[in-house]
């Protein structure tokens, strides 16, 4: 991820986890991820996260 950020500091990174309860709160900040998605997830919820990441200034209503 660090190499990607050197090439493009604005790159969007998505992190998936099967159990967010065991994920330390600092993980997202440390990894500088755009979104954390808990497994299992539907295609619709994945699409929503992707759209929100690319439209951060205007979150989508759905």
C-alpha cells in the first residue's frame, strides 16, 4: 500500500474483515483505508461503499 500511495496519494483502499469486533480501532487510521467492509457483504453494500468513497463530499442516500 505504501508503494501505491507514493505513485498516487489519492488512491482509494478498501479493507475487508470477517470480524470487525476484533479489529483494533487504530487499524483503519494506520492503514489509511478509505472504507472498511465487514464480510459477508452484498454486492449492493459493496457498491455503496465504493460510491461513497469516490463521492466523500456528497454521501449517497442509499
